[in-house]
C-alpha cells in the first residue's frame, strides 16, 4: 500500500470521531482557558470537537516559526477546559488538522476522558452560581436570579453562567449568596466584566480589593467595579420617573449625575484599614487604576424599561463637567460643548467634573456598559449554540455609522439564530479616559471598545464602525403552557453613546 493510500485509510477510520466546531462555541468553552501570551504568538486556524464536546481542540499557526500545531482540551475535575495534549512544528494547516483528528480518535478509543483534564491546580470548592443551597430562604432570592434560574427561555444565559462559574476563585465566601440574593446586579456586572476582560485577551486575577487585576505582555492595570443602586433614603429616594422629553432632559442633568457621582465618589475616597486607597495597594501601585460602573438604580417594570436604557448620557456629563448642544450648520451637524459647574436635584447639589476633583488624577479611566444584564448572557449563549428550542431571540436598535448623518445611527433588527450572526462580550464596553490621569490607560489596552476623551474643549469618540448605539432584546416563545403563541421581552440595554 502506498503512503498516500495508507494515510487515506487512517483518515477514513479516524475522522468519524471528530467534527468541526463553530468558533463561537469554542470561544464559549475556552472563555477562561487562553493565556494572554497566546494571542501574540499564535493565530487560531480551525476548531474541532469530539465525544459530544467532551473534547475540544484547535489548530494554530505559529506566528514566530511560521509553522502549525494543535492543542486538545478536556474538562478538569470542576468542569474547566484545560490543555492536555499538543503537537507543534507541522508544515501546513492540512497536516496539523490531519494529525489532530488522528489523535482525537485515539484519545476517544483509548483514554479515560473523564479524568484526562485533571490538573494539580484544581480547587477543592468550585463555584456553582446556580446551585441553591438546601437551607436557602427562597423568599430572599433575587427575582432576576429566579428568572435566570427557572425560565426555560433563559437556558442560553444559564449555559454561559455554568461555563464562567468554575473559573472564579472561591476566595470570596459571599459570591454565590450575593449573586443569588440582593447583590445580583452587582455580581452579574462583575461576571460581565470578567468575560469582557478575558475576551480582550487579558489574564484576569480576582482580588479582594480592587476587584480585578488584568495583565498581558506590556499591560498591567487594576479595576474596581461598582453600580448605581436604588436609593432607599435621602433626596434621591424620591425617583422623578421621567416620561416626557423635557422631564428626561432634566432627569439626565440632575438626578442621574448625582446617582453616578455618589457611587464613583465613594470609591474615590474609600480606604482600607491601613488607610490606603485602591490605587495605593500593592496590586495597583504605579499602574493604571480604573473604576467600572453600571446603572441598576431602577429595575424594569411592565410599564417602563430599566434605568440602563437611557441614562448613559448623564455619565460623561458628570465625568467631564460638560454637556453638548448639537446644531446644524451648512447642512452638517456640529457638536458644541457647554461647561457645567454643578448638578442639582431637589435640595441636593454636587460639583460636576469628576475627573477634576481631588484624588481623581489617580483614576486613569472609567469603564461603563449597560450590557451587564441577563439579556447579554442570553445572547452570548445563543451565539454559542445554546438557544432554547421553540424560542426566537431578536435584537433591535441602532448602530453607529460614520456615513450616517443622523445622531441616532442606522436601525437594525437581528435574528440571533440567523446564519452569521456575531456578537462579542466587549462590543458594548465604553472607556472614558481621564485627561488628568497620573497613569493614562493606552487605547490599545482595550482595543475594540468605544473610547472617549475630552481634548481641546471637545469630547472625542473612537467608535468601531457598526458599534451598537442602543438595542432591545426580545424573546419570542412559540407556545405558552396553554398552547397560545407568546412574546416576552427581556432586559433592555443601551450599548453605546
């Protein structure tokens, strides 16, 4: 038998054991696996699966040596996909894929896949965010957590949470309890940030305070996460609940900047038992320090969307002490900055311009996104192939386009189940850079995010073409329990300025 025939016979025997894997599903499985260095030295070429996704694999092109290799991953004892087998120095992608699929067939036939991924660093107490303790007070569970846990259409979001949970360090004894209880919004925001930082190609270490340390070759910064939460006392407890355009404008000038200011200023002045601010602590000293904020101050109701739908524009006004007036001149839209000195709601007044306040020079930037919602986790689960049967997932809104003359952008309606639909964790991240920062954050650190800077009296924005300006996600269930068709909207989110 010739060598060509022999290899063909081996392929015919081995190839039925494996199949191509959608890149988006591989990214879902490998969300905590890749090291940041990999993005610099290798390019992923193709993705593979065997044994009902108990084994996944990737073929890579070595950028340095200009050859090819493959890596096989299996789950460790707590469910994380880990690299277990690899080969390098193969002459072409075809040869690498051939060698990989031969090896996958061998592993399926000969190895115990259940223990193949076990490694020495597996913690004894893995994090399971969806497991409700037997002794838990069901009345104390957050309604959004119960929605995530019990509603069939939320199964894509549950699939994502199950994949992220084992990667979280169990050093925080309150994580699961707070995620299931009254800390749900804050903890979901932290999970979203973790996933986004991982997708940015960063190694992410969970700290006690600040919350994250993000590193990669040439990159090292820390992040403290916070939220604008509902007020239960004081002047902000009386929510204006704006309806008209005029009411919303006043709401965004007064109430919301004070809400954001309260959350951000408390982090700015907070110190630990040793009197050290976040940026003075060992993990943060001498490097960029960021605050990350989301708005959860008003939950959605049947009659109105959640606060995060329209409050983003109040943030940059407060950060930079500026608002803008848009005028049309000679057929073109002109943005005119208008300085702000303070924000007032009722009897409460605060100074504007967070980045100009004492100590704020230690905050390199403020991260914002209003996509840290169940809807985002659902969409990412659908993208990875975990849609609930009988449910359609629609996303509608407006995208940024440099060619558009409208400040609203270009409208879109996307069916998440359509061929080619793509979505990323990072696409809604906005970074507001501090012009006074002692340690500025380079834009390349979070490449692909929407970046804002106030320079020469202007708010300048670097936004990728097609960035989502605002969107609304709807779940369309084919049948209710009584057999009738139904449609139920999920959380709303405005994704960009």
